[in-house]
C-alpha cells in the first residue's frame, strides 16, 4: 500500500473515532443519563406517595437511606460508572458490607406492605443504575460484548454438536446398510456358486 493511502486511512479512522466519540458524548450519553434520572425520579415519587398514604414514616431509616441514595444518584449521575463502582468495592468493601447489612435490617423491620414496597423500590433503583453503568462504561461494553460472544459461541457449538451428531448417525446408518448389502451380495454369490456346483455334480 502506498504511503499516501496509509496516511489517508489513518486520518479517516481518526476522524471516524472523533465523530463516534462526539456523537456518544453529545447525544447518546445525555439520553442515557436523562433516562436514569427519570427512572430514579419515578421511584422517589412512589416512595413519597407511600409516606403520603401513611404506610411509611418520613424519618424511618430505610426511607431516609433509600431517598438519600436516590438523590445522590440523580445529582452525580455524570460520575456513575462501572469502573468507579468496582474501585469503590475493592477499596471500601467492608464499609459497603456494613452499610448493606444496616439497610437490610432497616427494611426487614418494616411492616407489610411497606417492606415489600421498599424492597421493590431498592431493586428498581439498583437495576436502573447498573444498566446505566454498563451502558456508559467501556468496561461495561467489554463485559457485554464478551458475554454476547460467549453465548454466541456456546450456541454455535451446540448447533455444530447437533449437526455432527446427526451426520454421525446418518454415516453409521449408511455404513450399516452398505455392510448389509455386501453381506447379502456375498450370500447370493455363495448360493449361486453352490447351485452351479450342484448342477455340475449332477451332470
């Protein structure tokens, strides 16, 4: 390849990467962030309605924690990523476990139906943040692509195994039929030879 073509390819590749990055940062990322905030606002509103109906106290530890968690996620949505979450887990794993235990105890202490509602609110908020983290992180995309690739390879392997098993069974059946045909031919030849020898002996 000529040097001019190589330089042109490098330049166009760089331009393509810049355009893709700009499209992501200016269009896709804000859309994902706004979607996350909308989901969290919906959860927070439903929690407020739970308090409004008198099924939950405003100063209950479970409500205070979950409301603070959602408010922080809404405010700092730009900084949420799977990489930072992993680093936080590695550096503050013991604090995360202690906080999780306190939250579980606080939620379990609630009476029904508030307890079930709070469990559902917490799960919805965590799922929304997890999906957002995966969708906005290079590590998340790498994990997603790896998972899809593994699943695709497993499916392809399963299909190939089924086809190979079918082919092997057909091949064995063909060989069996050929063996039976050859055996039948030999028997016919032997019978013909015996008949010919009988005729010669009689003559």
